[in-house]
């Protein structure tokens, strides 16, 4: 998930009552909820390096054991050497509670990352296997709304904080409402949700009431995840029936891709016996399954592609790709190998699609045996 979602998740957990367990509980949860993303520094190198290292060792099982201990040490050092030297009357933090909250915050991060189709390597450094929850779109408007309510009520008592919330609200609203792939109904519900939060804030929410709001929002989010998971089960059943009836094929692997702001439909990539299928699957109503693209053969890399797959400049993409489709273009400079990941790029698409497509050049001399 995105940094906004992780931050709001940590802050909302704090408002459920956990903030009363120890001083500095809220910073502990918020920092913990973002801490595994320290691997984001590799993004400054280049996009392929980011793909190679992101959601890897800092999101894996070993880091989930170590990072909370490091965070606890940092919080305790800050409390002892800075906070209580500046405010001698303040009570010290409770180490056991800080450690518990550190684990809760840190563990929330890989769980939320697992929910989308990008994937996360939960067993690093012992295994580089990717895990996919395929449950939420990587930026989920409903999670933002649910996780924002209690945090807005708790931290909007000054003009500065109110201005920051307005800025964040406008930025997120622009992202959701000014894009074509978010349906009009979702945009309307988004603005209604914002209006409810603003109206409740103007009316006033006490700290006790806000704890109930936070608990209700976390509960609603869990129910939302359960409903999305149930939708995935229904979509998979529909796809299995459709594939058998339309093509006499069976499902070997499947990605049930959530759509942005559209909980009642899925985009599905299916691995059949020898072909990939892309399908748009409505969960309810009379609409039928529609192909996203014509079935394409699952390819065994030829010698040129095999050479390309060993290139250092695309090693991150090769390590991360899930449903690869290869294209070899014969050019004057050599063989241009284009690799598309069907999660994010359709067959034949040529526009720059960021992480969904890469290309690399294989010199002719690397393919043709030299005398």
C-alpha cells in the first residue's frame, strides 16, 4: 500500500485506545507502520534497482523480528535523552508496551502490502518467493476514508493542522476524482464520505467518542477485507466455469485483480494449460465475463530471450515479474527484447507503462556463434 495508508493505519490503531498504554504510543505505531519502507532509499538509484530490493529483506520474516526491537530502542533512547530532559515532569515510557506496539505497527506493514497484486517477499532473506493477496488495489480510496476519520478528529484543533488536512484532502481527492479509471459513483461516494467527516468535525467529537469511531473504522475495514476476499472467491469460481465452457481449459494459476474504487468487479489474469487469458469479471448482475485481450501463448524463452533475462539492467524486473510475455524485435542495433508483465500491461501495448514493461538490447554477436 501507499505511505498515506500505512501512516493512517498506525495513527488509527493508536486512537482505538492503544495510545493510553504508554507515552509515545502514537509515534511508535506510526513509525512502526512505515519502518519496513526504509528500503525505499534504493528508489533513488533507478526503477529496476527499486524492483530488485523493494518489499524484500526489510519486509521479510527476519526484519519483522528485528525492526520492532530497534524501534523500541530508538523510542526509549529518545524518551530518556531528549523528551524527559526537556520535560522532567513527564512519565517515562513503558518498555514492554513500546515493544508490543512496535511489533503491532511493524507487522501491519507487510500485511497491508500483501493485500495487493504487486507482491511482497515475506520469507526474506531465507527465500525470495513473492506472495500476493490480490485483495485491494494498491491505492484504496475506501481504506483512506476509513482510516482518516478518527485521525482527523484527533489532530485538527489548530489552524496549521486544519490547513494540512485540507491540503491532503484536496490532493487525494484530485487523485481519485480527476482520473478516468475511477467510476462516477465512486467519486460521488468519496465526496459524500469527506462531507460526513467534515460535518462530524465541525459538530465536535470527544476523545471518548473518537475511540469508538476508531474501533468502528478498524472493524469496518476488516469487514471490507472479508467482503473483498469473498468477491475473489466468487470471481475465481466464475472464471473456472467460463474457461471450461468457452475454451475447454482449466485454471493452473490466477490473479484476481481488484479495480480502483470498484468493489463489484475484478480484472483477472488466468494461466491456462498453455495460454494466458485476460478477463473482466462482474461479480453481480446480468453482465457477462468480457475478454481484456485475446488469449496469448505462454512462452518458453528462446535463446535470445534467455540472454536478455540475464542482463543486469533488468534483473529487478525479471526477479519481480509474474506473468511475463516476451517480444523480440530485430533492429539494426541488435535484438530488442521487450518484456511485458500482464498484471499491468496488455499484449501489444507500446506506451511507457512504468514497472509493467521493460526492454533490453541483445547484441547480435551475443547470439551468433563467433568463428
